[in-house]
């Protein structure tokens, strides 16, 4: 296709890119806007690149991956410290990436075999990885003193991960204008907040003329143009049909004309066209090739896609290419498609890209025929069970539970049965709100009975049994039967060590030790909890969350604050941007009187997760202690936009408004806090003061009395005494006035 330029939108594109970090170009499919965009940005001083946005052909970050790879190559050679600083995000987001700049080994989650990997990442984990990646790319741009304009074709097919990366590059840019994006939307459905939109219209006949055969008569040009509607993809196809001797251009619908052209080709020609189109990852901008693909016998296309999928997956596993999933997703036989998607789905799950995974797997999960497909022991069954695992951890038990029940009834002797029953017990005992410990225990006990009956001779019998006992121990702890929970964990670890030593199934052994620590912490045996937690860390020293938990534990022990700070620092070092550790460290620093350090941690938390209401709330608390009520109010209001039903937050909003002299707003928030928690003593006390200052002592005394009755602070009694004395003095004054009035002569 020749380069065509639509002059009337050139200035609109250049102006939009100048003003907005993200420009969405709305265009009809086949309009070929790239030459026009190049013309619009020809005078820009920024680095200009064109990528494809379809994640199915370019990997989960689409062809942004090529840009990332280029920055990685430069950083490895010139600024390896940038790679080192971002290694915890890079090595997890790109698990096959190898670099000499990686200085910290992987944790057991990332080195264990598939059969042993029993940890699932929280759904927020993906955002942490992308924050780390975005900060790496921004730091590279700053070091190179470069600005980038990235044009993304087929941007409607961007993955959620890629969209989030774009948003982060814009949000974290600090107005440096390091990254600008032009997103081409052929599907008219792409949306980014604050993006500018430019509409790419149809080409005029003069603009489209270069794509026509100059030997064709002018009348034929006119017919082709009108039939194409000014769309170059259609015009080019119709020109080819005309050259092939089809005289129906302008009479039949363009699609019908192209289909008739295809009917004139022999089977070999059409097969060759199909093969080349599929080998191009179905990206050839040729309407004839597209229609040939759409109308060809599906089994042949499926076979070619399967071959391409196998080759693409092999290249990915060898670290030579991104994870291309187009060919598996394009197979029209749904059973074969599921089989091909099983391994890529496991890869996406292991990275934590759940939104992308369920973007296609949700439809599969809803298909009744696919839910019961397979032998019960096949990889396709494992894909469904893994999906159910993640769904229940996401709080979607109403989705996962029916499937797990269905699987158990359909495949009661499956090798995955213990996993299914484990998932059911944990759904009811941990993730469902409110929990149902009775039902959770029933599933846990059924699991143990099933394992004893059907898996006694299994070569991993001890591992399977201990894994199930671990769930039972969790339930016992939730039932406050701590001795039983501790015994199950200790006995389980002993069985594992006896059966496998301290190297095989090391991840699960560390989890058992960690769980023991958690139970000891629940019963306030902190020295024993610390001992077990440090043992878990010895098993898995590079798992940052263990260090965060150590910081939390040590922060409870007087005199060990410095050790807690060290543990938090280690957690932050070992993880992708880890807002929880910053949030926890902020609380400790605030308690230690280090307001500057605490605010720095809270600001870092909000960089990683802007909608973390607790960070806004704690920031407001520190600012109030610094006698900065106006700034505190801003933080409290930001928190309230996210979590409006927290009584402590509403109470503190009332206090901030009170400090600013806004009694009406103060009282409204105090009242709201009491609606949420009628026994919030501090709010009753503060509301009593506010009403008293407003000249309403009777209602003030009522709230002060409630505060004293609930208790918790001797100041509440002082508040009530002050109000009572004021009321008594007022009463005495009124009596004196009444007496003086009655003593006057008539």
C-alpha cells in the first residue's frame, strides 16, 4: 500500500500531541493513518517510534516490548545500576530475562517447580511490577536526556498491562514530557482519562489517487473511490479485482466483490495466500488476504495456527521472543484452542497478569462443555483449577465454588481432587466474607479422608497430605484452637523433612514454618513467633514479604524498633515497589517521632498506589500533629473519596474542620462517624466540645456522658466536668437574675 497523507488532520494531530500526553486517533479500519502521523510529527525533536498494540502478536506488553528491550540493552551496557535498581520488577515481569546486573537471587516462588508452586500473587502485584518498569524507563530517558513519542497502531488491542504501563509513564513523568503517545483506535472504543481525541476522516479522491492504477480510466477511478468510501484498504482490493477482470466494482458490495475474486483462484493459490497471511501473524494489510482467511476451511487454518503456536511458544521459552498467543486464540475448534492455551495461561498466571489471562479465559470458564472437557488429569483441567484458585483469592468465590463442586462430581478420582477440596476449604475459611468455618472444616476433613483413601500409594503422598493439613491448621487457628493448629504445622514439617529432606518441596516447608509463626503471634508468644519466622526466612531468604512480617512483629516489641526498620528496608529492597512495607514503616516512624521519614514513606506509598486510603489517612494524622489542619484536611478528603465509611476517618475530618473554625462541617462529619460507629468514644467527646462551643450545652452534655460511659481516656471525664460546671454556673446566673428581677418594686 502506498503512503497516503490526509492533510486536513495533520495540524490537529501535531497540536494534540503538543498539548496532551495521550492522543487517541479514531480511525476506520483500513485507513492507513501512519504516513499522516509521521507527517504531523516530522518537526518534533522527540524520538519517534511506531509500534503495534495487539498483545496477541507482540506479547503481553505488545510491541512496547521492543522499546523496553532497547532501553534494557542500553542500560546494561551504560548504566547497569538502573537495571540493578529495578531488578525485582524486571526479573518477575520478564521471567526469562538474564542480566549480570541482577544482584539478588530469586525467591522460592520463582525457582520452584510447577508442582510445588503453591503461592499465588495478589492481584495488586501486577501494578507493583509495572510501577518498577515505568520508573526504570523514565530513569533511562532522563539519563539519555531523551523524549519519546510512541505511536501505537491497533491500540484498541492493547492488553490491560500495556494500558496501565502507559498511564504510569504519564503519571510518574512529573510533567517532564518524557513520554507522549499517539494511540490509533480502529474499533472506536479506546478510552484513557484526560486523553485528547482526533478523528481521522476519509481520504478525498485526490488523496487516494496514488493508490490507483494510473492506466485505469477516470470513470473507473471514480467507481472504485465511491465503492471504497475513501478507504485505501478497500480501494486497493477493488483495484486488484478490477485488474483481474471483474466488472462488478461499484455494483456489488466490496466484500462480495472480493469474495468473487477469491472464487476465481484455485485451491493452491488460496492455500498459499492463507499460509502467508497466518505466518504474518494475521497482520497483512490486505482485504483479499483477510477475506480469504475468513472464508477458508477452518480445519486447515487451525492446523497452520497450531504449527505457528508451537514455534512461537518454543521461541518464547528459549528467551528469543515475547509470548505470542494469537495463533492459539485464533484456533476455531474450541477444544483444541483450550489445549493450546493451557501452557500460556499458566505462564501469565505465574507472572501475576490475571486481568490479561481472564480477558480470554473468562469466556472459556463460562463454557459448560469446556468445564468438563478432559480426563480430569489433563493440563486443560489444571488450567481451570488454577483459574478457580485465583478467582477465590480475588474474592470471586461465587464463581469458583460452583466450578470446583462440578469438577469434584465429574472427576472424583482426579489427581487434582486434593487441590480442589483444598481450594473449597480455603474459600469458605479465608476468602469468603463472612467466613463459614463449619463448611470449611467439612471440606478440609473430606480432603484428608480422600487423600488417605485414594492417594496412599502416590509417590508424593506425604506432600499432598501435609498440604491438606496446612489448610486444616489454618481453619483451626481461625477457630482459636491454637494448640491443634500448631501441632498440625509442626507434625507436617516433620513429615516433610522425613520424606523429602530439607531441599525438596522447600517452598512448602518454609510456608509451614511461617504459618507456625503466625499462630504464635496470634497468641502473643512473640519470641517463639520470631524464632519461627526467622527460620522461614532462612529457608527463603529472598522472599520480601517474610521480611515485612518480621518488621511488623519486631515493631510490637519495645526497644527493637531499629531492627524493625532494618527488616522493612530489606523487604523494600527484595520486592518490586512494595507499598505495604512503606506503609508499615511509616506507622513505625511516626510512632518514633520521625515525621519526615514517615511522610516520605507515605508519599512513596501513594506513588505506587495513589488510591491507598490508609496512606492519605495517616498522612493527615501526621499533618494534624504538626498543627497543619488545612493540609491534613486535604489528605483526609482524599482518603474519604476512597473509603467514606471509616468512622475514624470521619471523626478526624470533623477535627480538622473544627481546627479550621468550620463548625457546621465539623459537626456533620462527627455525626457521620457516629452513624458508622455509635460507640466511637473520641467522636462523642469531640462532638460534645463542638456543640458546647456552638452554645448547645444540653446536647453537648449528652455526648460527653456517652464518651465517659464508653471510656478509654480520662480527658473525657474532664470534658464532661467542664460542661457540667458551665451548666451549673449558667443555672446559678439565671437564678440570680430571676431573684434580682423579683426583688424590684412594682
